[in-house]
């Protein structure tokens, strides 16, 4: 019965309780109380919300990919039609049908790609991005030689050096003598 309610809601998301009641009566060939149908519909809704919360986005995308794969295979059969061996007189699909199938296959592919991009499937992990931006510091000896050269050329005042690297200031002979 819950599946019938889910199916009816999938077909018409705005279906009323009275509409659900009619669907169930037709499906099971018996009458149902409106309050019973309403309570059961609310349970089904809560259950679907809980399941959606528990499902990770990657899992949902995998389900979507699988559905798209099935649809894509069927569309490819229309696009790449060949007569069956047991019935060589079978009618080929019309050109309009082949064009429509090609268009739908492309739209499915683009829709899946867009969903993956919006979910961040192609973003690099933050650790890799940090490594790309982060530069390893120069060794102390090389850094002190560069700073000493900048000081000798009057490109770097002493107070700036004190702010940048306090460790170098504690060893002024290395900086001054270069």
C-alpha cells in the first residue's frame, strides 16, 4: 500500500488525500477511510524524507547514473538501429525518432554532468589545493643571503627585516657581511 502511495505521489506530486483514496480504492478494489489514507500518506512522506537525509549525495548520483545508463542504452538502440536477425523485414525507426533520441541522449548526458558539477564531484580536495598554493620556505642560509643582498642594495630597510624574519635580526653579522 505504501508503494502505491509513493507511485501516486511520483505521478502527481500535488495529489490530494481524496485523490490518494481513489487511487488506493481502484488499486485494491476496496474502500479506505480518508483519515487512514491521510495518516498513511504522512508516514510515507516522513519515511521518504528520512531516507533522503540518510542518503549521501554520491549514492544518489550513482542511482541517477544507473537510471540514465538504462535510458541511454535504450536510446542508443534507437539511434544505432539494426534489423533483428529473426525478422529482417522489421521497420526502422523514423528519422524524426532517431533525431529525437539523439537529442534526448545528449540532454541526459549534459544533465548528469551538470548535476555532478553542482555537487562538487570535480572539485579538488582542499588538501591538494593548499599544496598547489603553498610554497615551501627557502632554507635559512639561502634566505639570509637573499635578504642581505636586498639590504646591501637598499631595497630592504632594516626595520622591515625585523618584521619579516626576527630570527635573521638576531644574527646581524650574517646579514651585514652577506
